[in-house]
């Protein structure tokens, strides 16, 4: 299981392996934690006390220091896996649910006609609908979409990364997911 790393103010920063989280604990970089410990790491025996060292890892850790505010103004990186998760693996044109391998990244405004590769211009489409649309616009085809694209929030992005998220982590992340998010509707 991975550990959700936050900055001191509670903004998600990264997913960490248990080993990476242990380094933060050992370096005294953890400011606070949330959730019940999920793993106990045992170390060597202390010479003076005869006790074994022990480190309890929590599912959510906040680290000392802060990330510059400009880092939070950027959109999350776009990937097919996150796009398909955002759109719940539903084709925006026919409205059917498909397996991951049967989906494509579809540009609403085709790249060949000035469209950009961005969250607001990309939706999930099945291979059949994507092929039929080609490089035409929706108005040329007189098509409409079953849903509109949106830019995921930072908290949504952490969910979309496809990690195995435990209840404490999901509860924390969903608390800051916007009400209009399809993720909130699906996971709540």
C-alpha cells in the first residue's frame, strides 16, 4: 500500500512507497499524520535499553515545508489512464461503457484543425465513434456529447492516478473533490 504525502497545509503532493515514507519518519520530516497505522517496521535492538526500534506508518503523512503556490495553479498532467478514469470509461459520443483497451483519447476540436491536447479538449471515445468522427467537428457531424470535459482538481488527480487507495485516504481526498465531479458521484 502507498502513503499519501501532503504538505503541512494539507495539500496532496505525492504517493509514496512505504520505504519512502519510512525515510520521512526517520529524518523527522513528518509534521502530522492521519488514519490508523497500517504497517509497523521493526529495526535493530538499542544497545542501552535492549528494546527493538519500531516505526508505525500511517496512510496519510504531512511533511514539514511547503510547495510554492505557483505549483498548485497548473493543471494535472493528462494521460489516457487518468482521462478514461475521469470519464468512467464511457464513450462521450455513444454513451456506452467500454474496457480500457477499447477506448481512445478523442480531441473534440481535432488537432489537425488547431485543437490542443488538453483536459478541456479531450474526452473518452470508443474506437468505433472515434473512427467515424475522424477529423471533423461535432457541428459538422451534428453530434452532441453525453458529458462535458473538465480539468480535474488536485485531489481528483490523486484519485485518478490509479493507486490502491484505502478508506482513510479516499475519505480525505473526496472531502475536497468538487461537487460537480463525476468521481464524487461515482465513489460517494
